[in-house]
């Protein structure tokens, strides 16, 4: 009988120290018998270990500053059985009693079957283990963070080491369902190469994540096993959506020397598979969601990911408030050379980031970026009872922020509300979520009219009627028929509440004159406003033009010739 202490420092391969007859000192000091340099929580001389028969007695030294944990509890002196371990800091010390090497194993007779081939039930897998499993539970809880902080290769090697030590295995590995080894860990006293059982992998895949236990007969001290020198194996599979399954495998010898493989050890393999599978599935989901949100609005991503049936995204008739936003003068600045676009691209991105933030903060959905413009909507794909108020609030924030964001840039925003067709629009190969219909076209035209009236935000009568007085002030600026459209639109300038009551009264009187055909009276009232009143200045010119050449038939609608 020989004995050793196997030492595992997190992030490093395990090492083994052979024990003799006398006591050995564990610590970081150069004259320590078992020297551990990679863990600062271990004192220079931390503990003394003495081999007593087939047990190891461990005693904490007075020179140590940190506790020793055994069976999940701090202890100053205790006895360790073969296969058990104790922990100092983040280092695990496993006591190993080694018997003489068994005779060379023979392959099992043709048609031989394992003594035990069992798949744990869900109840067994998630049962509460003994108190000695507390440290194993901590190992499990650390797995998601280790998965995030290490590259996959190091992570799989770490898992293999964890499985081997926790199950007292000779060899453990993480493999693909095809048997490709991703990471492995073997006892340091063997140079033999092992490979996992393909039939056991297949069964574990069928029963994922419950572990399958595989144990062979041992007649006459001749190991009947599919692996030379090994007589048991535990295997569990983690299935990750849209990725190959990952198999967790541990195998060892002499299971029958203690009766059978302990269920707690087999359970641990299954729990590792379950924990890693869930963590990797969540990471994949978050990664996909993050990538999708770079190209789609957040609510649309949620709808795509959470819809059990893609038919939920099929186009349908719905009420929506639609916004078109445009940066004034950007196209003129950059129309001559592509180099000019590159010159302003950083400012454009900065502006679009701020504008998008305002829309998203008010629970809007950005449907499309159009160069220096944005198309957004509310109330689809999710219902928002206050969608008109939210859209108007976003517009006021955007108009207020654009100048500060880009050093003097301005914008035009048009908003309309009503029935649209909303859903997945595009081809069989590629689609986007969008809205279509008359309301969308009219919202776009309303945004264009803001250029003529030199005002940042115009909304339709439907929006003005639904707007809460506490969220905005709507000032009627006239009835317009956009070029190419047959319907006239009552338009309102959107401002912060409560608005200017005197200006509102003046506009109402002036528009009354204008729509009755008294163009000179209307021009006089509009002309009394300051020159920086964009709508008043525009309407003054309109009224003076109509007064100079009155139309044969006047219906109070200003017909536009430019889009």
C-alpha cells in the first residue's frame, strides 16, 4: 500500500506528492515538505499531515493564519479517508491510497454486460447530498463565472479536473458527442491513454442531463471492462440549443472494493452537466439577443425569441403611432463627396445614438435608419395604451437634444396615428419587422412639411386630439394637401405644455381669416409675429401670395407642390 496527496490549485494542472512514514509539513515555505506556491491564503507553514495506516491525520499549525476546511466545516485537526479531501484557501488536497497495480485487464467476454447500467432519476439527481458535498456545491456555483472568465479550452480542462477529483476517478474528460476530447485530466500515476465508451455516450445523450452509471463485474480479481484497468464510468450530457452536445465523463477502478460507485459522486457529474448546459444556453441566448439588438429593436427581438410560432409575426392590422425623424441640412452638407459623409459620420452616430435613446426610453420601436433619418413606431409589436403621449414625449426630447448633441444641428419630426399593417415584411430568405399603409406615408409627408414651416415637430389632428394636455401643447397651423396626395391634413405644431395662450389665440383668428378667404387680414395677423416664428412667417408669405392672386375656387387648403 502506498499513499499520496494530490494537490489541485484553481487554474492549474493537479500535482501529486508521495507520502512516506513520517509527518510532512504543508505550506509556502521553501523548507515545507509539501510546498504550494500558487495560493496566497496558505501560510508559510500551514498544516502537518501524518499517514496512519490507511488514513491521513491532518493538523493545523499555530503559524497558520487561515482555516482548513474538511467536510465543508473549518477544522483544526481531523482524519481523512482515502478519496476524501480538505481545502486551504482555493487549493484542494485529496488523500489517495494506492494499491499494487492490478493485472493487465482482459476485455470482457463477447456479449458480456455491465453488472450495473443505471440512469439516475430526476429525483435522485437533484436530491440533497451529505454534508460532505458542501464544497462540491460551491464548485458548482462557481461554474457560470468560470465559464464567462476563461476561454473554452481552459474551462473544459478545469471541468475535467473537477470531475476526476470529485468522483475519485482515474480519468475524466469533456468530449463532443462524436467523441472528440475537449479537455481531460488523468491521475498522475498513469501514462495510459483512455477513451470514453461510445455506447455510454449514446445512452447519456438519450437521458440528458441525468447521469448514466456503468459498472463491470470483477470475477477472480480480473477486471472485466471495456477500458484497460478501469471498471466503472459515469457519463452525463449537456444539450445546448443550436450547438453540439457536450459530454462529461469520469471513469475509474476498484468501484467494487467499496461495494459500488457512490450515488453522490455520480450525481455530481449530472449536476455539472446540468449547470454547464444551462449556463451555456443562457450565454448563447444573451449573445444572440445582444447581436440581434444591434440590428432590430429590443421589443422586436423579444418577440422573435419568445414567440413559439413565427406566425405571430405575420402582418396584421393594428393601431400604431408612427414617427419620421430627419436631421436638417445633413444631405446638403454631404451631397457633393463621399469624403464629406465620412467627415461627419462620427457626429451622425453620436446624434443617432441620442435620438434612439429618447425613442427607446419612451418605449418606442426603431424600425429603420435611413441615412440621417429614423422611422419609429409605438403600440406594435406590443400594446402601449399611451402610445400617442409616448411618441410626442420622445419627439420633444429629441428636438431639445439635437442641437446640444451635435453643436447646432436641427431636425424635423412628423407624427401620425391610426391603423397600419404591422409585421414581418420582406422575402422568404430575409425579413424585417415593419409597418405599412396610409398612416405611414402621411407621417413621412408631415415630416417633410416641417422644412417649409421651419418648425421641428408637426403632428396630425388625430395625434393632437389624443394628446394629453400634460404631455404636450398642439397649435393648429393650417390645413395642407401634400404633393401627390388626394387628402388634406390638419397639422399642428407640437410644443412643450402648456404652450403660449396668446399665440394660440392669434393663430386661431388668423387661420379663420385665411380659410374664409380674407387673405390680407390673415397676412396682417401672421405678420405681427416675430420673424423667428417659422409657421407664422411661412403663412404670412402664403397669405400675401393668395391676396395678390386670389384663387378662383378657395376651400381653405394650402396645396403643396414639393415633397
